[in-house]
C-alpha cells in the first residue's frame, strides 16, 4: 500500500508540474484573452485556465497543486484544449491523470496505420490528411516533394492556413496565391462556426490575426465557403507548373477529417508528376 501511495503521489506531482509548465508558456493573446500589461509570472493565470476550460478555479488550483481529487476525462479534455496541448501532450496529460480518454482525438486518431498505408499507396499522387482546422496531420512522400518538407516545421505550424499566410516558400508554390488565401479564409471561417468556443481554434485565429495583416484583412470580409472538390495550380521549383484537381475522401463525419488527393488535370501535369516522383 505504501509503495502504491508513493507512486500515486509522484504521478500527481508530475501532473502538477506538467500543467504548470504548459500554463506558463501561453500568452493571453494566444487564447484570445485581452492583454493586461506586465505580469508578475509568465503565461496564463490559473483562473484564466479555469475560465477557458469552464471549470472551477478552486478545482483547477487543486489539480495543479497535485492534490488527490477526482478527475474526469471530459474535464481533462477541456483543460487540454485550454492549454493548447498537441496530441502527444494531450496523451501525456491523460496518462498522468490516470483517466480514460472519453473522446480520443478524432482528428489525430483518424490517421490510423491503415490510412498511412493508403497515403503511401497513392504515390505518385500527392496526398495528405487534413482536419477541420486545416492542420496537416499526415502526408505521403509525393506531397512532401510538391509542397516541401513539413517535418522541418513545429507541430503548430503544420497548418495550411498558417503556411499560406506566413511561409514564403509555401506561398511561392501557388499560382494564384491571393485566390487560395481568400478561399482558405472563407472555408476556415465556415468551419469555425462549429468551434467558436474552442480554445484551440480561438488560439489559432488569434495567432493568424497577429501574424498576418493580409489574413486580418481577409477575415474582416466575413466571407464563408464550402469545402468542396476543386482545382488548383502550383509552381514547383524543379518541374514547373502543375495543374491539379483535388478530391476529399472523408474519414468520418463530413466537415471533419479527410484525405485530400491531388490528381493531374492535364497530360502535361501528369508527365511532370512522374518526373517529380523520380526526383
């Protein structure tokens, strides 16, 4: 019993330290809260995390102090979103809390080994998996050759909307950058209607508005667009112009996670895709 008790205490202390470290790395602006000037401590305050997660301040304080309290998976999910945890951090949170995950991250768990095999088998056609927020969750080698190596980027920057407004190399690969930006913002706004209170979505929106005046201008137009199959043009630095049709293959509920497959729109592009595969 004593060994078990000591183990539980150690785990709760690890949980407390982890929560505090995640809280201290986030600024109010990242989660859509107003800045209140200089702060005595870095990051968010405990009451702000509690507010974002819609939990009691006392309860969250006790959780961060490593007290022996009941923790449900649903509340951990809210805390995870408030702290902007990535999938690995989220899983770590549930493990430390000793709680079962009531709603495993649908977007990320949709990228099963089977889906990854499908992505690989689609080569030489470029393909990726997007979630509803336009995070790029997985991609095949052909997608990397067409758009660049996303593995070199931090997890939070592997997002199509973020890249099209902030990454010069990514921007240079679009024939109609302004059209792609306008369409991307309109579709992002339409998707966000289902997630207006989600801290992760609010944080992404705040980051975009702060990072890009062009995004802010497009956002203020309040355009909305549907996520439908279509066509795009790209300029690859080695093989030239690629005119591609793209098709959504939904992995769950429509407007959620999907595989996006790019196929050549003409014979010239088909030849260039084969050339790209040989690079």
